């Protein structure tokens, strides 16, 4: 009987040692933060774009950004999603072929359709205005650049959670604060930009929910040096679209409607008016 007790005690002790060793090899698993290390698993990996300012970014901010991507569906789901369609503020409808880098923009009020192609080094495309296709090279170039600015802006509103480690972005960790609109405990990230986009002098602050790691509120600073934001809106109306979570309700008139994500679409959408 004593021998059996000794063997039982030894077995229990061995199991405890194994459990302790397992915990020590994965210290983040029990830290209670919910933050996902960037190299946690292949599925969780969220590699930065070329030109992301890793050296100038905070390690904690990068870890939180990776958690944001994970809890919005994951980088793999986003990379696999090909076609995005949405209406921007009731003004225009965009259809984006992320894989082939093509965009269709329709502006009904102005009777204009833009077909953009980013697959080459230079932006190319076609424009139809009031039923007539533009043929003058100078006019066409101006309209394509205008449409390019629309796409940069409108797509950022839609998929910003997946663009935290884009080229030219620097991420800083501001600290823990209460969300000003949701009254939720949050991790606050700050994004600044260098030599990218139409307005590289902008700054954003994102209030990331401590429990869900969804963005609840964002603040936009027209100039990075501004003390007060030019705009502050919620991230409401989250829904799942083909495996990724997107917010369509940004408060008041700031609505992203008719959102759809699919992997099938007729080729003519990007080639014909």
C-alpha cells in the first residue's frame, strides 16, 4: 500500500512538472493581456508591408495591431478575400478586385464611372462621363488621379484594421485609456505616416477594446501636431463578411453601406462601363 502511494505521488509530481514546463515555454498564454505575439502561429502571423517603420514603432503597439487583425478575422482571411464592394456615405459605390489590383467607382449624381488599374507601375484606366468615354489624355489623367484619391480614402475607411502595418506607417502605444465614445477600457494606438498617401501629415488614434480587440473609436488629426482631433467617430455595425469583421456604421452620415466580400465576380465589372 505504501509502495502504491509512493508511485501515485511520483506520477502526480511528474505531471505537475510537465505542466509547469509547458507554461514556461509559452509565457504569453497566461499573461491575461489577450495580446497575440506576432509569431504565435502561422495562422496568426501578420507580416508587415515593405516599408513599414518597424524600427520607429513600439513593440507593444505592434503586438496590439497583430491582435486587432486576429480578432477582426485574421490576416489569412483578409488575404484570401478578393472582391470588396461598398457604398461610401451614399455618394459613390466602389468595387475592388484586391487580387488583380483593379477598382470600379460609380458616382451616380455626377454620372461618372471610373475604371482603375493598379497592376502596372503606373495607374491606368478609363473614365465615362455623362455617357461619353474620355479620350483626351490630359483630362483622363486628371480624372484618374481624382478617382485614385477617392479609392485611397474610401478603402481606408473600410479595411483600416488590416492596414496598421502598411508601408510608411509608424505605430506608437499611447497607453490605457477609457474610450471617449464607448466608455470602455482601451489600448490606444497612434498612427503617423511618412511619404505615403495623399496626406502623409495626418495622424490617427485608435481606441482598441481591451476585451474584444476591436476598434471602437478612431480619431483623425489633420495635422500630426494638432492637439485636438478634426474628427472622431465610432466603429459600429460590425458584421462578418466572408470571414472578416468590418464596421459599416461610423455614426450619423458616415455610413458604409451595401458591404459585400466575395471571391466571384464577372470580369466585365472592371473592363466595361
